[in-house]
């Protein structure tokens, strides 16, 4: 019997959880699973990302390892972004020119931080707060800085502000809403 080729774009918390579930159901080896991550490592606990500033390392945050994926026969490509989906011949294409064919395709690419189109947002000490690499860059900037500004006073903005404070940087938060955490508060109120 031919194996069903399943390609998962994105190896974040959701892509990885899906693969774990699929592996549990794959006792007869029915599926051939391939995943792509734009990031240089397999899935880690992004929700706990801020613990990086309390001494947790990238290794502490990992949800899996290359050894586990190898053992389960999951193919993975790190640092490789899927740039095209050719649905007509069921194939994905990556920024490295690789083509992988699929029977089923799962897109688990998460989201990206919105960076407001403000002059200077591309200067070296301007960062977003989403990946381990972002936090490493923030830590490196923090070492050379006395003062830091966080744009956005939502949950992640305040986590970022706390990180700056932990580094001993004089920290400012700029928020255009009349109060901090307004949207988180509105969302929580709407679900009550
Ligand atoms: C600091 C921080 C704290 C958070 N705290 C909470 C919390 O307390 N509670 C909560 O519910 N949520 C929280 N979140 C949000 C939570 O992390 C996300 O909801 C969750 O990570 C979404 O998982 P995902 O797998 O859908 O996306 P992601 O974790 O973003 O993973 C998607 C992956 O796909 C990769 N990718 C994207 N495009 C491509 C492509 N074309 N080719 C290859 N790879 C690609 C990305 O690089 C990424 O690695 C937090 C987020 C951050 C950053």
C-alpha cells in the first residue's frame, strides 16, 4: 500500500501537536510526514518565551527534539520557508528550491507581529517579540542600552517591558488606547 504523504507547513505549537497526534495514529506506517519550519529549530513553547529572560534556555523551551522526530520517521526541514503551493500538482516549493509532493497539506503557519509603518522601524535596535532569535536580539540590544521603549501595551508588550526591566533598562511603554491591556480586557469581558 502506498503511504499517504502529509506535509505540514510550520512547526510551531500547533503544527507539532498535530504531528504528535498523527504519529500516535501511524502505528502501521500509513503516513509519510514532512514538516517545514522557517525557524532554525523544531517547535518550542512560545507561550513561555518570556521565561528566557528568567534563565530558561532555548533547550528548556523545546517541545520535542530532532532525535524524537528521527525516531518517529518524521522528515523535517529547518530554516526553510515554503514560498509556493502548487495545488494543481500537489507540491510545495521552498526558498531553497526544494519541491515536496503531498496528498494532504496542513498549513500551521501561526501569525506575525504587526509592525506599524513608522520611520526608523528598520534600525538595528528595533525588534519584534515572537521567536527565540528575537529575544536573543533584544538581550543583545539591552546589554548596550540604558533606555528602552515598547510600542504596544497589550499582553506581549507588557511581557517585553518586564524583560527590559529585568535587564536593568529604563523602560517606557507607549500605548494609543486610553488604558493598558484594553483589548485583552475587552476580549475577556466578551467571553464572560
Ligand atoms: C511571548 C508570547 C507569549 C504568548 N503567550 C500566550 C498565552 O499566554 N496564551 C496564549 O493562548 N497564547 C499566547 N501566545 C500566542 C501563542 O504563542 C500562539 O497562539 C501559538 O504559538 C500559535 O501556535 P501556531 O503553531 O499556530 O503558530 P506559531 O507558534 O507562530 O508557529 C508557526 C510556525 O510556522 C513557521 N512558518 C510560518 N510561515 C512559514 C512558511 N511559509 N514556511 C515554513 N514555516 C513557516 C513560523 O516561523 C513558526 O515557527 C504568546 C505568544 C508570544 C510570542
